[in-house]
C-alpha cells in the first residue's frame, strides 16, 4: 500500500511539473512577443555577436539579429510543427491500427506497410524524406508524420485487439450493433489512454527531430527563425558567442522535458490498474469451483515439499533465500502462496522444477512428486515430467514466448515431445487448446508471432502451452501481474474453468489476496523467506491469526472498497542474509513485544488443528 501511494504521488508530481514547465514556455512566448521591440528578420551587422545585456537580453547572432526575439518565434514554429505532427500521426495511426485489428482482411497489408516503415530509424527516415521533398515547414510535418504514425498504429492495434476480446464487445455484436457503433462506442473510448500518452511522446519527439533537421540544413530554412536552425547557426561561434546556440538548446531541452514528464504522468494515472471498482472484498471472494463438493475419491498428495531450504551462493558467501518450507498440494486441490515481492514465493515455485539460476540451489529438504523425489532427479529425467505431468505459467507472458517462432510452433512442441501425436492430431489439439483458453480465432492466432498479440492473448497462449499435455498439476507464478484489471478477470476465469474441467491441481503464487482467495482452497502466507501462516481459505479470510496476514487482508479490503487513503505498513521485507534474530515481521508489527525481537517463533499448530501460524502472540 505504501508503494501504491508513492506511485500516485510521483504521478501527480510528473503531471504538475510537466504542466508548469510547459505553461512557462507558453507564457514566455506570449509575453515575450509583446515586450520585444526587435524584428526577428532584421539584420544589423554593426552589432553582430553582441553579448546578452539590458538591450539584447539574449545577445545577437552573427548578423546582428536579436536572439531573444528569434527564440520566441522559434518556440511558436516548434509548437506548431509538434502539434501538427502529433495530430496527423494520431489520426492516421488510429485509423490504421483500428482497421488492422477490426478488419482482418486489411491487417496483413497495413501491418506490412507499418513494419516496412519501422525498419528505418525514425530520424534517418525523416532526413531522407525531407531531403527528397525539400525543406520547409509543410514538408517537415509530412516527413515526421510518416515517420511517427507507425508507432501509434502499433499501439492502437494492440489496444484494439484487447478490447475486441472482451465480453461486452461480443455482446454488442450479438445484439446486432453496427461496426461503426462498436468502434466509436466501445473501442475508441477504451484505447484513448495509451493513444493520448503516445501522442504526447510524439509531440515531444517531433519538436526534437525538427530541431535536428533544421540543424542539419534540411528543415526550416534561413532566415525563418527555428530553434534548430538557430542552434545550427551558432555552432560556428560556440567558443566566442555561446549564447547563440545555448539559449535555443536550453529551450528545446525545456520543452521536450516538460512533454516527457507530462506523458509519464498521464501513462501512470490513466493505467487501468490504478482504477478499482468499489466492491466488498469478502462478499465478492467466491470459493473455488468444486471446493464445497464432496469428492468421490480420497484426495492424495500430488506434490509434497518438506523442510525446503534454498540458498544462493557466490565465491565467498552462501545466503538463505527460503527456509524450512513445508506444504502439500493434493489431487484436484488449489493451493495459493501469497506474500510481498521478495518473500520467496517464486523461488519456492521455481525450485520445484529446478528452474532457478545455477548459483541458487536446494540446500536442505526434499520435494516429492508422488513417489518420485524431484529434488534428486537428473535434468533429463526431470524434463520427462516438466510439461507432461507438471505445467507452469510464468509472470511475463511476452517474455515467456519465443519471439522468433509462431504460436503453433511453440504450442505443438510439448505435444510432439510428450504425446507423439500425428501432424493432424497436433493441429486439432492446438485448435482445441486455443478454444479452451478463450481465443476466438484459433487458426489466425496459431499463425501469429508473439509480438502480433496483446498481453492478454499472450497469457492465454502461455496457459494453453502449460496445459497442452493435460498435466496433473499447474503452477501459476503471478499469472495476472503484467495484465490490466479487465484481462486479469478473464485469465482468472479461464483458470477456474480449466481446473474444474480438467481436474487439475493448482499451485498459484501471487501478492494479491483477492486473486489468491478467489482461486485457492488452502492458503500459505510467506514473509521473509519462511511460512508465517497456513490454513484453509475460509479460516484465513475470516479469522487470520498472524498480524501480517491480517494486514494483507485489510489492504485488500481497503482496495476493493475504494478507500481514499490506504493504511500503510511501514518498512520493507527483510533481504536474504539480513541478521534478524527474532520474528522477521517484528520491525513492522504494531503488536510486537520484546520477545518478538529477541526470539524466533516456531511454526505452531493452531487450536483447531486445521492450520499453522508463526507468532508469539498466538502462543
């Protein structure tokens, strides 16, 4: 919660600072034109290279023109060019991006054009186009607009693809709404946030690149004042009259900095992750499907971790990352591991299939998969289990997919390896898997590369790969962290459905209590590399015992209730290797006593026998 408030404060500071800096430029340009008594084009060789003073506030240039007056005119010129480029690039990019996503027939042609233009560095392409068309403001605007619209087209295409995958767009299509209505009522309002941010960035870069073009002599021509042209004129006099290049350069930097700060602030504040609809946390956390159903068969332990200690080693030291972790995941059960970043959740999950870095290894304890000890298996033996019996979903969908292979190539690889199906059988299974994870156009998606899909689509593909060989256990490491709130809900719905339909067990790792509580039957709470509480979902949510668990639930309730000011838990998660003698949460705990700081609490069985807790206040 403390981090969230810091992000909001920083975002407000970005927007405020960027707006103030930009307003100063506008005021400087407006007031300056009223107080300046000089003609920006009038030359006066008799006073050439005059230093800044009371008459010529920014001095004169090599032919005696007043630098202050020319800077004011240059600001207007740069602002006009920047605004025009941002507007034209935004309109053309939006049209191209929406068309490519909404009308599959046009997608291939549009994206090939976009890819061809983006193959050239932006400034190089602008120089070539300006050189071909000739100098002048109109040609610069055209050249820069052609150079920048592909970036906006890509952003709009990806954002539109995500919106098209939502249920409310499908409902509108079922109700017979026209394409025009859907585009203007559903798509454009939902892609406005990334579009505005990208146009702000384009505005800033257009001003900077106009200055570069003018500096190189293919932009605004003499004697028309432009910031880049003035900097170009002053480079020959930088040692004897640095003000000629210094003042225009300072103004360029000022404008670009203000627009960049404004864009950064808008990006953060318009991010859907920052908006949470007011709901009641405990009422809206539904138990997982099948959690209350009587099972026909006795549940057996699929995965058992006992006293697991993982260390990181370098040439001089060995540091504990997680210590004495014990948990079990039974057949058809969902187990959630929750805690802040740095508490050891992902390391625990990665250790199951030995996916940690070479210098991170299991020091003590063991991990059993049925009657097989995974921690003692060779790499070749473990590969026979990975994918086939245990599937895994990683945090970042875009990085978990290989950018140089199509989705079909990546999806069919584990099927071919573990199931040995024919080419036709593999294709049919790929189609079914795509449908299982809610992808509407399986054939098209299978032919696509990861960069052609949105983040939500990539995560669906990652889930399809993880379940491609019908594993008994699915490990999901922060499966919704990199996605916006709308896509998060869809991914969680897919996981619920798959677990229930395929009778899989699930081990899910997250820092979001809402995610954990909506999927898990049992919950393990970790802090500082160790378990601090373990119990059923209902016991954790309704009567948590550890102060840290209570803080997590309280934070989730405040977030879901839409509280204006969130409660802070001051301090940070202890780093691996920190010499903490007592309870690791004691420095941040409002209930800590002297004993909590001097003696390490054991993991103790709760009175009802259903769970365990590590807290002196409970004993």
